[in-house]
C-alpha cells in the first residue's frame, strides 16, 4: 500500500495546480491527483468503484460489492485536469460526465455524491 500523502503536502500541491497559469508542474499535478484520490478513498471507503486517473493513480471506493479479480464492473476514468476539477468542486460530476470528460461504466459508477473531496475555493 502506498504511503499516505501528508495533508499539508497534498493541499499545497492542489493549491499549486489550481493556481497554475497554464500547464501545472507535473510533480505538483501528480501529487494533487494522488492526494485527492487518497481523500476520495478515505471519505467514500469501499471497493465497488475503481477510479482511474492515468498515469498518476487509481483507487477503489464506494461501499457495496467488492471487486477482486479481472476488469472491475464499475470504473470511472478521466484525465488529471478533469479529476482535480471534480475533486475540488471546479466542475460538477454531471457536467463532466455529460461532456465526455469522464468515462463511467457500470451501474454504480457514479461519483456525484462523493466529489468534491476538498474545497478548492479555499485553497486557490
């Protein structure tokens, strides 16, 4: 299991990404994604939905039937910028999903009640 990202380092990375003018630093983006995925797994524990943000990370979350082998039945996948926006409240789940910025498959692949995981307005 990966080490937990300390809250101060995670919040700093998220603030850096949110405050970036243009493309954010790759290291800060990686930390921000991993930190917010960590928060998601802590705030919505479980193993029903796998959330993937390639190439930076993936977590299983949401209570319900646990997935253990093969391709998970409930998968959410998105790019790093969209994930940070979802995780910080910069974009709503319904808007990101409807626009195709999020790919979700499976009956339980819905994060509308789980994001945002941190208040981006207070960090920026």
